[in-house]
C-alpha cells in the first residue's frame, strides 16, 4: 500500500468523528512508541507476505499474550528502523497523521535496546525524529529502556544516555513480570537531577503491588497504562491524592488481554474518582487505531460527554513538557472549543 493510501485511510478514520466535534479538539498524545507506529508502507516494503489490512486491526482481534504481541511488533520495526534516515522518514509520516487529527503535542519514545543492537547513534536518532516535526506539532522524545535488558545500563552508557542532547525523558517499558524496578532506580534518579522527565509502564501485565513498587522505587508521577489500579481502592485513592497521571490506551489494553472486554475497562471509574487520566494509542500501526478513534470509543462505549473529552485533553496538556505560555494558549483554545 502506498504512503498516499495510508494517509487517506487515516483521514477517513478522522472524518467519521466530525459529528462529535472530536476533530476540533486540540489533542495531545502522551504514550506512543515509534516502533509500533512505523507507517504501513515502510513495513509492507520489508514484510511482503502480509496483506492489508493486517488481521490485528480487527476490533475483535486478540493477541495470545504479550510475547505474541512483541513478536509481531518486532517484525514491524526490526526490518524498518535500521538507519537514522528511516527514523526520520517514519517520524515524518507519524507526525503528519497526528496533525491531520489536530494533535498539537506528542511524546514519542524510541527503544534504546533496538538502537544499540543496530549500532545506531542515539543523538542522531533524537535529532532525526525532532527534525521531522512540523511547525504546528510540539515533539518530545523519550528514550525507552527495557526491563528485560538491565545489563545494558553500564556506567558509561548511563552517562551517554543522560547527556544526549535534546533528549526529553526516560520511559521504562517491557514486560512487568520480567524485572522489578530496582536496577533502574539510580538511572531514573540521575535523570531527574539532570532535568529529564521520567515515566514507566506499570499496571498492564502485573497487579497493584507492581504499581506501588515502581511508583516508590522510581519516584514517578507518570504511569503508562495503570489499569490494574482498578483492583485496589487504596491505590486509586493514592493516585488521585498524589496527582499521579495514568496514560491509558484502551484499544491496546483490550487487544493484549489486560481487560477481557471494553465494558470492564476502568477509565470512567478513574475519571470519576479524580484520577488524572489521559488517552493515547500506544502502538497505532499494530493496533489499527488513531487517537480520534480512541476518543470516539469513549463517547460510544462509556458515555463520555464532549466536555469529558476536553477534560482528558486538559489533563494531558497540564502534564505536557511545554512552556507555560503555550500551555495557557492551548488550554484557552480548549475552552473556546467547548463554547462553540
């Protein structure tokens, strides 16, 4: 499938949301992996046996487990993100698709392990991604550190990562059941001292104790996913009291079996309890969703109002790494959108 057809598919996806004015909302995407957002035309050129659309885009598709998902996503990026130029090309397409949806701010991560395995210069990857940003999109780049590869964190590499120019933050990702946060505590503490933002995946594949441990060990105020908090009243109360943000990804959590059905998804519960939640896509090319799709899902599945959707965007911009004046400008635009 050509790049043009892929863009048309995204535009068609967005157009169906016009009746709810989702398109008019200034949006932020806080949980996005470049490895899972590689444009389809780049994947198709390398994995010629796959048809379009792939089976995983079906709403009722379910991955067997996290390993199955990891195998699919690895096939998508191992053969495509093989050069700094390809990171730039992928980012250009990703950012174009975001701006079509009126996304103004994005936090995008790249896998440290993948970059190192291909001996790619980390600083050049960050620069390539940021140089792909259009003028109307603020891009923040996070280095994704895998739980399953703590052996990478030798002292010299830690210094290299922490001193990368234009790096905005660190994100601990991967299978929660593979490794606890202790090996990463020093790295995250040093990152905060250098002014970098920190966040981590938790409450996706493990329960509330895992969330508590990682929040305390890494001193976090941002959690990617956090769905497991629904099992623990005290943890939900803590998240609300300490203003810990959960960057939720409904379609991702459904297709990976974090919840068995959308009716069981806790976003409404979190929202009503005063927990700061945001909505993102996680790995949109793998999951077959857009940010506009996720917001439409909130309207259709949980009865969110347009004002509720605006509040979720407000939540996202409040924790976004942007200048206060720009934040105030976007929040004012959000309010104006509600008045139309």
